[in-house]
């Protein structure tokens, strides 16, 4: 109906959400998540911000051209929320750039997208390349194009999402074409892959997808109702911008079987097509989470088997989860780790006092506290990941 808001993008700092109007997908609303989720309909900006890539703080948007070829303008950079239909003047990208599902890295120093059209340097986009560019926010300059994956045989790649290390992406690798360039329905089959910016080595995340090492066989259950191979029913990954427990964490949509609760046809998920009030119609379209080893060598499978995200509505067809930080806390607020605090430090309030957010720079930074390099961390086995001390993960 007219109030439907489903397809969405979220900034990694948790401040800004944009969503398409379900009755008219050309129209976009944005929500201020720090101020009671206030909605701002973007009147006068139709066909512009659908599935745009937001900078980490939601102040910039790079527009998307995938699946909007009939009416979408070329991909450009805009202030967000927009105050003008005139894009930022930028350096390094052509005026006819077609970027599919663009995304910024957590530090805003890179952008990745499906290169659909335009020429950058000596490379012309033709819809077969997933690429990354360096980005300088101060000068609005894009540079250093790198190809992260090249698709053949009609396969497609989109929805890239950067690791918190800012040097690799997970992405949706469309195996079987559908009526959209990359999606989760109409019998579309996909898996989650990853690639690094340094070498551009694209590799299957076998364990996440439900495959044994090397991808030769599946460890997932099979069943009737088109569940003969659930390893190709994985879509739309997004990555937590903060490393935790020594791992990168990715959330993704899957249509795989879930115990004995969700065993129906994987393509049954649009509530306009069935009675979504009956438990017997529980859809398998749900969100799953997997861990990925930090700092894995290119070309390997650093993923681990996925688990079902608890507390989902069984009758809902859930899709494209986002990790986002809570709004940061001011000095003096109670905290458990520095990544909750605006100034990056969570320290005792006096001798043996309760932990509070602080701007007092400690002698060294604990896990989850702000750092510039690994040398700032108290535990010298930790690394500095996206500006916070973090465990490096398993050997």
C-alpha cells in the first residue's frame, strides 16, 4: 500500500536511512535515526536516490544506476539529505558513469560498485566488472580504479559491502539471471563471495554459503519444495563496520530451509501472493549471520557456517539487514566499550569507578577504544581496525 517502505539503505554510523516508496519505487524518503526517526519525503528527487550508497555518516550519497536504466540519470555524488538537484563537482569519474549499487567503505576512503557504463582511465564499464575507487572526501576526487571481480557467462555481481578493515568487500554473485540485474526473487540464484582491493582476487565464501571446503559438496539439508540445493539461495550481504571477537561479521538474506519451521517453497515470500497470517505459510526468506576471519589471505575461504538470526518474525519475508552503530554517547554517559563513545574512550570514573565515556586519552587503548595504529593498543597482539583496537582473530 501507500505506506509501504521496504527497499532501503542505512549509513554505517546509524544516523541515516533512505527507503523507496512501495507503491511508487521512483520516490524516496529519508529518516533521521538520531531524531525520533523523522521522515523527510524527498519531493522533487524522483528516480534519483533509489539504492544510493551513503557515506558512513549519511552526509553524502552516490546514486545508483542498476535496474533503473530506463530513467535513472548517470551516477553522481550529492550532499545528503539533498538541498539541490545539482550534484557535487567531482574529479575522476565521467559524467556518464553508470554505477550499480555503490557503497562507501567505513572510513569513506573507497567506493565499490558494479561498473555498468562510462570510462575511467582505460577501463570502460560493461556490466561485467565489480570495481573499487579510492575517494578523497576533502577534494571530492575519485582515483585508482581496481577490478575486484569479473563476471562471465551472464553472471552478475552487486551489493558490495566493505569489511571494517576497509581493504576488502563481500558481494552478491548472481548465478542465475532473473528479471532484475541482481535480486532475491523470481527464481534468482546467488552466492556470497569476497574480494580484496590489493589483488582483486574474487573467491567463494564456501562455508557461509553452506558448502564444504573447496565447494565440492554441501553440508546443508535438502528437502522438497525446491530445496534440492540451498547453497545457491544466498543474497545481499552487508558487513558490520566494527570487528568483534576477532572476526568480521556479515549478515545476508537466504531462502534456505530453517529447521522444521520454514520448509515451504523458497520463492513464497511476497505476502500479496498468499495468506501471510497462517503459520503453515512461513516463508524461508530470512536473515542469517556468518563470521569471517580478519586479515585472511586473498583467494581463501575465511568464512564460517552461518547461523539463523534470532527473533525474526516467522511469517515475514526478511531481506537486506544492515549493521549500524548506535548514536554515539557523550562524555559522562555510561558505557561498556570505547566504540560507544563520541570521543572513543570508555574509562573508569575515578579510581575503580563505573565506566563512562571520556575525552581523556589513556596511556594505551583497550579493546574497542580509539586508535590510530596498533601501537596505541594496550594489548600488543591487537590490531587497529577501522579506528578501534580489536582482536586479530584466530591464527
